[in-house]
C-alpha cells in the first residue's frame, strides 16, 4: 500500500484522466471516472448538471440511487447536486481479475419514474507492490546440468493493473546463473533461472540468489524472494508431462469430490529419481482453494463450490518433481459451465401503492428491475403480468420495466388489485420468480347520490304536532369516505307567500323530514317538495327527488250555519207560517256548510226540540223546515224550534240554531199578540232581559225627548200635526193594491218606505218614518192622489212633489222575480198557477203579514235600506238582512228560499236590462181582486 504523500503526487495525473472521461456519454448513460482509494465524499461528477436539473431539484423530484448491492459505494450530495463516494473504494477488491473496472449506477428520477444509467470507471493507482507467495524458494540443480538449462522461478503477484502492475524481474548478480523472463499466453511474465556455467558441487554446494519483482508505478514498487540453489548429484532425467496443457470443463452445480481430469508425468530414472510427485505451483491461488490435486496420482477433483457468475474459468500451473529434485511444469485450464441454477430476481425500485380511479391510461404504477445471474439463455429474463388485469408492462432502460395502467379504473367495481409480477428466464428447465403488489384504487367523486326511489309520496293528518317526523328519504353514494357522505336539503320555494322552510325541515344527515308547524287541510291540501342529496366530494355531486306530501282532513271544523244568521242585537229571528198552510208547507230552510271535506263535510239536519212536537219537520239532508200537519186555531202564535246540524266525522261535530215561527193569518193579529211573544229563555235570562228592557226604555225616552225637540225646531212651520196611530190601525187601512208581489214577498208600496221593527225580546214595536225614497219602490197613481195615512204635512206637495197622472203610471212587475211551476219547491210549488209568476189569491193575507214583519225587521237592522233591497241583494235584504248578500256568501242560491213563497232564487240578471216584463196586466188584475177582497 502506498502512503498518502505518494497518492497526492498522482492526483493531478489521475484528475486529467478523470476529466477526459466526463464528456463521454452513451445513449441513456453517463460515464465518470474516479481513482481508487479516495476518501469518503470524493467528487465523482456533477450529476444534476448532466441530468439538466438544478441542485435543489434533486430532493424535490426525488432523485436517488437505486442499487441491488448490499454496500453503497456512491451517494448524492443534495446541496451541490454532485455524485460522491460513499466510502473507500478498492479496485482490486471490486475487480480482482479484470483489467478495466467499471461500476454501473442507476439514477432514479422519482416524479417521472425515469432511470438514467451512470458508468463509473475505477482508476487504478499504484497502491500494491509486487509480492511472492513463497517466503523462500529452494531449487535443486544437478552438478552435471549443462549450461542453458532453465529452472522456473516463482511468479510475483501485483493486484494493480496497467503500468502499475508487474513489469519486470531482477536477479542478484551471480556468475553461474542469469534471469530470463518468458511471456505466457495470458500475458503473464514467468521468470526462469538459466544456468550459465557448469556447477561443481565440490566447490560450492549451494548458491544464494535474490529475485526482485518490479512494477511500473511512480514510484516503482518491488517485492523480493530469496532463492537457494542446491547442487545435487547426477540425476540424468527430468520428469515429463504427457500434455503441456490440460483442459477440462465442469458444470457449476457439481458436487464436491467430482473428478475433473488426471495429470501424468513420467521419469525414466530409477528409484527415487523416477518417482514423480504433483503439486500446484501457486498454492495460495483461488484455483487451489476450489480444486484439489492428488500428489501421488495426479487426480484433479472439485473441492469447493463453483459459481459461474463469479469465476468462469480457472488457470493453474502444475509441477511434477522426481526424487532427485528435477521437476517439470504443465498448465491446467478448467472452464466452469453455466447451469440454470439462479432464478430471476425482481427488484421493486419504486411503487405507488394507491392510484386514483380517474387516472388516465398510461399512469405509472411501479418501476421494477429484473436480473438473472446466469448467462446466455439462462440469463435472458422476460417479465409479464396476467392478461386479465387492466395493467401492462413496458420495458424502459436495460432490464427496467414500468408498470402502467392500460385502461380506466373503477373503484366501485374493484377496490384493490393483487398484481402478480412473473419473471421467467430462457433456461432449460426455465426458472421463474413471482412478486405480488397490492394496489389500492383511490376513490374520486364520480358517482352522485342516488335515491332509493324515483319519487316519494306520503300522507300526514292535519293538526299534527309541531316537530313531528313526517317521512324519511335515503340516498346512497357508491363512492367512499367523504365522497359518500350525503347531506340532505330542500329546494327554496314558497307556499301561500310563505317560505317552504317555515313548514317543513329536513335533517341534513339522516334525511328525516319534520313538520315545523301544524298543517291545516283547509289552508292547503298538498305540498310538493324537492329533496336534494349532495355528497361532500370536490366538486360535490347532487341529485334530487320529488316528494308529494298530502294533508289528510280531520274533523276539526264545526258546521257553520249561514241561515238563519244570528241577529247582532241578540234577538231571535221570526219566521212566518199562515194558519191556512197545508201539510208540507215550506216555512224556512236552514243553510249550513262545513269547511272540512269528504264525509267530514256531509251534513244532516235534525229537529231536536220543538215547542209543539209533531207540528214541524226538518229535511234530513235539505234542512227544509216544513209543516208536518195542518195548523189549528189552538196552536200557539209563537213556535220555537231547535235544529241541530251534524257532520259525519269521527267524532261528529254539530251546531244548533233556534228558530221562532209566528203562526198568524194577518198582520194585525201578529201586532196585537206581539207583546205576548217571549223568547225561550230560562228564568235567569228573563230577569236579565227585564233589566235590559228597563235600561233600553230609559235611553229610548231620553233619545225620544231629544228627537222631539229637534223635530219641533224643524217642523215649526208645519201647519198641524197628527198623533201617531197605532201599528194595527195604521196598517189595517192600507189598500191591498199597495202590495206588489216581488220575489215571493209582498212589498208594501207607498209614497214613503216605512220600516216596521218587530222583535220578540223588546216587548215593543216601533214605526220609523224615514225620508222619502223612490229608488226601490214602485209609485202608483193612487198613492199620488191619496193623502199620507201616517203623516200629514202642510207642504207635503212641496216636499214630495206633485204627482202627474200622466207620468206616474204603474210599471209592470219585473220578470226577474217570476218562476215557473217547475222551479217552485214544496207544497206551494205544486199549486196551480200561471207561468207569469203570480201568487194564489188565498195567500194574500199571509204574504202581506210576512212582508210587513220581514221588512220591519230588516229596516231595524239597517235604517237606510228599503223594502225593495239594494242592488246586488236580489231582493234578499228585506228578507235576510242587509248583511246577507251574494257578495258575502258562497253561491248557495239553490238552498236559499223565500219563506211563504213557492219559488227559489235564480239569477236573472240578463233579464233586467230594460226589458218589459210579460204578463203585467195579469198581476194587476189579481191585485185588484185581492184589494176588493
């Protein structure tokens, strides 16, 4: 070994050689050179520059050295981007018998999975001096040896190569012997001792020589071995081998003790001089360790294991020596035959254990290297994978393969792949190796949530509690992890100008819908929702489904009675029934509705209480109150009926109404007996009514006094005044011609419209005289000629105007209020009459009384209304009160009737536009008959 100072002197020379080799490149390969015996961290080459990268990119892009060797000789410096030595490099240890020592290094760029080959030549330095294996060599020479005889000398060994290897031999000066070097077929130098002069044992029995071996390094290193030449007595013949070179071959897998061949040398001498023994000249060589030579028989057998991959042939020199010291040499060449005894090796250089399912075809999964230490066909390796997998192998650099995807992957079908890599050589029989890779397929958000049904429908009863669970929807996502986490929501919408979120909410995690309020079937019957299911992927995917929520009706509404309406002053309405009414006479009709639907809205009418049982009956489904028998004189004037309206819900709900029916044939009879009408109240209510009557009377007196004073001021210019007649006397003198049949009610026609207020509770009747109103009355000629029966004023002509007989002819009745015989319900409708709409003569008194009472009751509620009724009331204001108009209630005209009449209400708006009614003369004649009667 050379000292460090000598190594420094060779640095410049080696550096020049090193720099010359830096620019030499092959396709896909980089070449460097580095001297051996350098310290750790010695600069080898700028690998970042040769790869076209910046030094800082080595770590970013995952550049690293891949090697199959156990010991790493090189490393990467991430700061400088250079390739450096990882430790001491001994060329003689790495390349024992090879003159040129090259080491191959693979550089992997991790992000692109590319392999770059780097070839590093280990430059030899003169660090090994020639050496002899023998410490001392003894040569026996016969004293009769002739000059020119040659005797082989030991061969020196120098592990260096080139000029640093063994170059020459030197022999110490001597007059008997000289040195001659003979070159071998393998380039070795074999020194031989040549006899120059005849020896004389008697003069000098032994000669001491020194053999020196020199190399060509700078400085020159040398090795010496002492040689002792012993002069022997005469031995005329030297041993002679049958072959100068022995050759043989042996498979590498042979067992120990296998015979390779036999060497043989003969000596014609006799005795001990003819006995030949065999030995290896170089006893410390590698061949002497592997093979064994029998010294007596010359058999060469295998002693140690053979490995073709390490030593492919062995060369050895055999010598045969007789008992006299004479010897001969022969060469031995043994070739190791390769056997397919090494299975291929698969080295995974880089592997990605997970790949996204949306990765495009050609995505690199792994980078691998296959090797086979055998040679020839035994070392030719092919790599493959099963064809059923969506992957393929592509060969890249050298024995490197990259595993790539061959088609798109779908995690929902296959979540992981167990990839079997098979490496197989071409030997006979072939050997193969399998390696398994477990590749997981990463999930990408490629599947939207899917609902279990295409649409949903459910029902919920109304009046549900707040926060009640309504329904549950479920959506499934075939993805995994956050891509499969489904959240639920409702689309924004409004119902009756109210946001949908005020009615229904949904649990975003479970999909359960909750009612935020109590639903009302009468408000809405159906909700159309749209549920959205969205996953948590990036970007998120969603789907929606329709949900129809139907509200089921509950029997939560009582029947609502439209007629008769309860008076606002607390009094009871009065219905009229003439004593002459026949059986089945229609007295009135109870009209009711129910806001529920279905059977909850089916109404039935029941008479639950009557002051005269058996006198009246109520239609179960129509609500019509009819006489069940003929009225008798002994029947009370006032009949009280309690009618119940009940629906068919579960449980059923009901409402009641109290009807008061006045039984009389004429108005005076009603007015005379009106004071005797009492409400069907209990004693407590009667006493309360008494207090109320006293209070109202007091207030009325005060008000009357104020009105009298005001009238006194207003009427101071009147000539005279008449006391107010009683109600019976005033009405009894009115001619029958002043009543005209309109809509089944006898309207009291006078120059003034008079209102009669009749109440059963007040025990008192009032006659009110408002200002003249000609809008809703028909002016007859007779009324103009006749003086006012109730009020006489001096300037009545001035106030009312003069009546012109030529301009005040009575117009015929309006045909809007006439009904055909088919339209007249009940018993009245069955009577004979003409199609002009006139009434039977026998009902005059009854209808007159009915008209007077109803007109008075209506005007008591609204002082500005007249008997005829305002526009749009269709004549119902005098019958049902001013608030009961067609604009305020649903169209129940088929159920609205006019008590005491034989007609039902119809719309005849199209007949009122200026058309003269037919049959007016007939009405006039009948009115005349009634007036005479």
